[in-house]
C-alpha cells in the first residue's frame, strides 16, 4: 500500500473553536496524524511518500474557483485588515441564511468568511491553505497511483485537515478541501467510469453528498450518526437519494447514538452491497475512526479490534481503493484504529 503523507499538515493548527457559546481548544489537532504515522511505522504498514504539487485545475473542478481563491488569500486578507490579527485565527460571525443572496461575494472580509462557511467551529489559520492544498495533492496522487499500470491496489491520503464536510463552495466541520471528492474526480479522470465513495466517519459527509448529488457517475454512501441528534444536523437523512442524473446515486444509512459494532456492520454490508450493485470501478473510503467507543465527540461503540474486521470487509469489494483520512478524536487511539483498518484491508 502506498501512503501519501502530508508533510505540512501541522501548519494548520487551530487555536480555538466555538462550542455552545464558548471558545474551547480545537479537537482537530496535528497530534492526530502523528499518532497514525507512529502506528504505521511501528507495524511496517505501507510505503510513505511525499505528495506532488497540487493540481489546482482538478481542485477547481470539484470546488468553485471563487471559493478556492478565497481560501488561498484569506489569511493575507485577514492580516491586511490589522497586523494584530496574525495572533487570532479566523472564525465566521455572519451567514447568508434562507432568503439571503449567495451569488454576490461582498468586499467586506467578515461577510466573505460567512459566505464560504457553515459553522463557527472551524478556525482558518495562517497555514490552512498550504496544509489543505497539500492534502488534496495527497488524495490526487493516491487516486492516480491505484489507476496506474502496475500500481498498488490500495493507497491512502494520510492528511489533515480532513475533508468530507467541505462542499463545492463552503468549509466547516474542520474541513476545507474535500479530499474524498477530489480523489473520486481524479479516479474518474484516470478512466474509472463509475466511482463509489463510502464514508464511514461518525458524522455525515454532507460536503461530499452535496458535490455529487446531481451526478450519476459517483455513488455516495455514508454510515453515520442520525442527524436528528448528531452534527451536521441538516443533511444525512435516509430520504436523500440524489437528484436529476444523480437520482438513486446517494445512500444515507443513519444510525442511533450508542450503536454497537454488530448493528453498524449490518449497515456497512448494506453499503457494500450498494457499491457492488452500482458496478463501481474504484472506491474511495472516507476513513473516520471517530466511530470508536472512546471518541470524545461521537457516540458509536466500535472497539479497536473491530477495525481489523472493517478493513477485511472493505477489501471484499476487490476494487482499486483510495483511503482519505477523516475524523477520529480519541487522539492516543487514532493510530491504532487506522492501522487496524489498513492491516485488515491488506498491505
């Protein structure tokens, strides 16, 4: 397995996020990835590789050009307002909700931040763009690796910040560029006619769903906490099946808080069956391990040993596979759980 590791992931390190009216330390930290790296090295899993330069043309076919341009310049614009801003991360404070216009990009910086975001728990920092762009490069390289002649059967984009909450033109949920969606597009560009994305993170991949909701060439499947009680709340329901050309190409499998592995596995099998019925040529696994019983912000009950079986079941698809790193906030156990998935999948 080839593992494309983001060498600048730690340049994105948010100081604080907003939670229930308070600024609290960020759950999404550089340590998450370092624990994964340590576990992979200890077990000898995969070949660690640095990514190439990001393919901005491809990224701008998944995300809108004006959104990408905003991310690339946001920090410079923020500091230009006041040099003292360099000591404070960017958090949005105003949003264009129902009835407001979204087609206009105001010149006011606070308004622009709100236009391109959907929550106040996702700080944009001095190094966010560099880290996110390098992460997208990891996803592209992983996709190109598994579709190359003589390439590996599986590859991973080992990166942060994560990506599955980022939509075509918005960030949130710790996510800025949607690595799973970018990998899927790279697979399509490399010749895969039908691609599936299977999101096993605790939280619904709302960004991924919205990007492909009207496309029939990419099947999106998500197993996640019931959005009536779990973030991101406003997307991820079972009746969301896609629209237009994408009708039937979106499958949400929401589960109640407290779900244990036996029930979760039934949903996984349903998702795998949907991918097989779709006749996918390749699959992207949005790998969140915040389904772990010890995760501080999630409520499923998977144990570390269960992730070995998860990896085995994913391997049963027999498809070229790209893994993208998503959530998992029980930091000391993240590496064990990710390594177990990859070990179960096969090296």
